């Protein structure tokens, strides 16, 4: 992969002067990271041994990227420091919507049901399913731990997102929030800056938005800007939502205070952590 | 994103089965597409269905586990 975003200089948290060169993790975190790595390795083995992509996808623990048509030259990149975070353009909204509508027209009925249920749950039961699945994945559960009907639902949703990814012709810059469990917001930011190229795994489906103004996190939530080719645009009139797939691996790039277009002619100041997707080909290259 | 008590696989399965009870009879139609280029063509979505698929979602973000203890 040719594109590497610039490493940004943090302005709101201590600069990138590593104390010991690594993030201070607990035994539990190390165990979790090792389990995630083992899962990715197992998926690579499945890919190598399965006869077809379909057979592999039926066994994989995490969905593969299907951004086959990505044109890096048309991508969007993380916002450089000292620049204002812009709102998404009407052009990008129309392009993304046209792409996802092309994909949605090719969903089979089950994928359509799964996607609609997960993106826009209409009943308490559907919300319970969505939240229950995300809790399962975020706490380290595998799709293979689920019972058959639930596995089918998950793989249908994965398939719907993959179809949308195949229509992606560019990278996206999207925003979401992280609520960090087990430590304070400031300690997390400090640790990020002490650990160059720190990897953050998002194990559940993550709801994001192309417009940072649409993100409303808790008081302690960390705003994150993500450059990625993955996921499915779920915007409509007045919305620029984006659903990221489960099992997304991100690399920390930098953090800082940014001016954010407030949509009313002014700007607001926000601390934003910037991360970029770690792509499959990069993982493969790192292993070899 | 709010954290809810984790459901057991059995509880999740029951919810899914209840929610999709009507669809289970034709579940063979719901297999993962065998070949991306030979999958079922569902045809164009109606405006209403497209709206469902692209509806706004106000629940953003994800909780991540991180501990220095």
C-alpha cells in the first residue's frame, strides 16, 4: 500500500516521547490482544485451506475486506493539523448513496432483512439483537460461539456490508466515539502517545458518521477520526451515517485539537484521535 | 454507546428465532451467496425499503476495553 498518512503532532496531549516504547498493558489486555491475533491467524489459515471464498467465509471468525474496486487516488485522507475539519460535501453524499443503493439492489432477501434490522431496528427485540450481538463481539466473543440462527444473521449482515464495500470506489473519513473501559480518557490518550503505531481493534459493528457534528458522545467519550475503505454508507436525506464492519483493526496516527465546522458559519474546538485502517495486505506483509 | 448485560448465545438465538419466525420456513433462500457473481438478484428496492436501509442511526460509537492496571 502506498498511502501512509503523516504522523501528526499532538497539541492537546503530551507529545510522542515514549517512556518505555510500549503501551503499558495489563495481563488481561495482553491476553485479549493475543486472542485477536490468533483469530486473525486462524482466518488466514482458513483462507489458505478452503476451496472457495464462500467456504472460507462460512468458517472465518471475522469478515474479509471486499474493497476490490478501491481507487486510492480518489480516497480521502485524515485531516492535517491546523486545518478545519470540514463537513461532508453534497457530492460525496450523493456518490456514497449511489454506491450503497447499487449494493442494496443486489442484496438477497436475507441480507436485506439483516441489514435493515441492524441499521434501523424497529422493535425492542431488534434492538436487543443488535445490542446483544455487539456486546458479544466487543467482549471478545466469536461468531463461531453463536448458535446457528444467530450465526446466519451475522454472516448475512457481513455479506451485506461486503457488497457495499465492493461498490466503494474511495476511502472514507468517518467519525465515531470510543468509550474506554478500564482506564480514564486522559490515561488512554497519554498511552496512545507513548505508543507509536498502537493498534486498536473494534470487534463489534461500529456506527460512525461522515459528519463529526452528528456524533454525540458521553462526556468522557473520545472522538475518533478514521480513514478506512471499509463499511457501508447508511446516509439518507440529512444523514451521513456509515456502518463499519466487525473486526476492524486500526492504527493510531495522532491526536490534536481541531477546529470543526459547526454548520452555522462558525467553528468549535474538539480533541480528536486519528486512526487509519490496517488493511489485510499490510498484515500479510508484516507476517512475511 | 451504552453497555447492556451480555446475552447468552441461547438468549440471542431465541430472540433471533422469534424475530425471524416467519422467515425460517424459507431459510434455504437465505444461504450466504455461493459466488458473488452468481448470487440471487433481489431486484431494485422500493423507495421505502431503500429508506429503511439508509435510515439515520443516532447511536454511534463503540466501547473498547483498555486497562493499564
